[in-house]
C-alpha cells in the first residue's frame, strides 16, 4: 500500500475508490501482506496483487464494492480445474480484502503519508468487516508489551497494535466473531499494516561503483546516502539517485548517525573506496557500532582485502568483529563493470537480510518465497 498511497490521496477527492489489499498469504504466495491495488469509479486500475493470476477477478469484486459500499473478502488458491478458472499458479494462497474508501478518509491517509515521509513508524488498523473501521497509530515504540497509561480503548486492540508497531511487523489481530454482552463487537478480526522507515544504504566513496549501486538501492526502496570527504567528487549531480550526498569524513558521519539512532539493524554500509585513510576508520566505526548494523561490506580485490584486514587488525579490531565484514563484497556472478558489480553487491545484501543462500533456485528445493522478516514494508 505504501506505493499506492500518493495516488490514493491524489484521486480520492474526486470520489470513492476501491482499495484491495492482501491481508494474509501462505505458501508460495506472489504478494506480501499489505500489497494493494486501486480501482476507481471509471474502472481505471493501479497496482497489482498477483502479477495477473487473480487481478481480473479482484477488479470485478472492486467494482461491486464501489457500487454497494459493502466490503468483501475473497480467498484465492491454486486453480485445479484444468480450465480457465481463477487461481494462483505459484501454489500459494492469498486472502484479499476489498473495501470502498470514501473521501472522508483523506485526513487520516494524509497523516499516514506524513508519518512515513518523516521516517516515523506508523500502523493503520482496518477491521475486516462489511463496514470497515480505521485506526491510525504512529510513533517510536521501541518495546512491546503494556505501555504506561494505555488501555484497550480502540475495540480492545490497542495493545496488540502497539506490539506490532514496536516490532515493525504487519499482521492480523482479533477474531472473526467476538461480541460483548451488549452486542458490540470487541477485538474483531483486524488487519494491522505497519509502515516502518525505509531501510538505509550508506555508500562510502564517490565513484562509478557507488553511482550504480545507488541506483539499485533506490529501486529496492532503500534510502541511499553517499558520503565522501572530497567536495569535488561528492556532488548531487554525480549521484542523482541518492537521497543525500554528504561531504564529510565517512567515519565521522557514521559515528554521528549511530549516535543519533538513525542507523541500525536495517542499515547496510558499503565502503567502496581503496583509500585506507577513508575505509579503515569507516569500517572500524561500522564494525564496532553499539547497535549492530545489518550489513557491512567493503569493495576490493583479494590483495586489497588482505591488506585491509591487516590494517584493521592493527587498528585494534578483533577476529570476532572482523568476522561480520563482507569483504570482498558481492556474490560470485563473474561481472566486471560497475553496473554488474552493483548487482552482485545488492544481491548479497538481500541474501544476508533474508538468510538466503545466494545459490541458483534450480539447485535448491523447498518454497521459493520465504517468510518476510520483522520489517514488513509494502
């Protein structure tokens, strides 16, 4: 839904829009929880849920929901009819919730977008009922469990929503049928879609390899920062894909970002220089961060790697600290150009985050699509 949010906010003043979201997925499903598609009154479609397997059926449902105003839930699995039935080719199962979003939701959607842009974690809760209720929670909740002064005030689900927000996860809370004695629904089955701040990619250096990796990082939805102490090379014009280009000593920049709590387990740092006065201090700070970083890599040949390890040892780093360093960074793809090197590095970052092997899929067995990690960003 993150990628559909701007369009939803832009188009909603013209009238109601059908919003279809995947609320649960099992097996080798094509989309993650929260993946969204929009259908407006004229039939225009934005986004996709399954890459085409079930989208046409969902469009028909969305038009029905626009006409009646009553939300619907549909489940799609494998079509075993052997004909032209609706089903998923990948073997998984998805549950899709389709609702009519009225212009009155605009204020809440705008607050959600503002929180996302500000890097503030936010959760949008939606009851999976015929007439959905919405509830928005935002803020930096760093621990799960009961919060001082909080009670179960919103349908009895506040603490459940807080727990998911603190963990940076999306999921379903509540139950399908749960009414109090007065007949009011309490703890109804509800989708909690959490929007965590984007993962960060910090690139140390200002060269062609950094430029190509910045492009890939941006395409992967990461917030990309390029840092180099040389103002003649570290310019926004040379790195148009980067969110920011910082002229500073890389180790000083990293120390400041770590101290401010702006980088941590969802951050990848790639040192792409061959200058020891840059890479050794920067790697020392990254590898000794009080909050372990998600990925620390360094570009270079085997010879450069051996020399760098010697210098890092001389700087006082232990074998256990150096064991977390990905150097030479990248998977063995056989490429040579900066663009090919960027693909191999980005692939290793993804494989490390998902605990994947990086081996060819045809050489493996089991499900292709893995269970998403703690930070669900859709």
